[in-house]
């Protein structure tokens, strides 16, 4: 666990260094600025997206190196592919139910402190990322720049993963590990709610 803090600090520094990119995009035209803002806000405006992305960071922190970096890097990279599929209008079935299931599954992994092989965890995260990205891509505003939109939602996703990692660092302490697992259970419950909503059981 001692190696997590320096790496986390480096990631924080990197992300803060990238923040000035947003104003640069905002000055290049309406479509670009609208795309960047819309893309950035989309993962933050839906609890089903938000909790799953935080769960990726939590689970990576639980698993430790190298998963703490592999999972949060895998998700946005694969999500961008899903976003492209959404923009192109490629059919993908059961998007909303799978997004809800991602919250349940990832929350359960954190709640149980599950430790599968890294490749299994990465594949699981990657599959869910396709569906999250697809949902983002399908909701691209007509007047927005698609590339800026993708930069926005990938950037917001990275920050949500980072928040999960920072909370997940608490696993180094017994009480903190219980808090992280409780967060996973809460995320799973949110996923159950959205799954019931997606299949029409509740409104």
C-alpha cells in the first residue's frame, strides 16, 4: 500500500495539468465548446454512469498495483470506442440495462473485495465501458463537435475514476477498508434501482 500514495499524487498532478485544455477548446468555436461542455457534464449528470465509474477506481485501488492504473485507463479508452459506435448509430442492444448491471457488478466486486486475475477484471471493465461510451455517443448534441465531446466525457470519466482511487486508498487501514466495501454495497444498490427502472418495474 505504501506505493499507492506517490502514484496517486502523480496522477492528480497530471490531471490538474490537463485542466487548462478546457478553456483552449472553448475558444475555438461554438460546436467545439458545446461538445466539450456537454461531453464533460454527461457522466456527471447521470447517477448510473457516475457510480460505475467511481466503482472502477475503488476496485482498482482495492486490487493494488498494477490494477489501480490498468482499470482506470482501460475504461475510458474502451469507452471512447463505444462512444464512436454510438455516434455512428451502430445498433447495440440493452444499453440501459447493461449500464445498470455494471453498477451492480462493479459495486459487488468492491463490496466483496473480489480479487480475480487482472485480465478478468480488465475484460469486465472493458465490456461495461463499451455500453457507457455508447450511451454517451448516442446523446451527442447535434450542434456539438464529436471529438470535443469525446474529450469531455473521457476527461470527466478520468476524474471520476480518480475520486474512486482516492477513496480506495483508505483500504490501507482496517476501518477504511470497511468504508470502501460499504461504498461498493451502496453502488450496487444504486445499480439495482436503475436496473428496475430500465426494465420498467419502477418509474
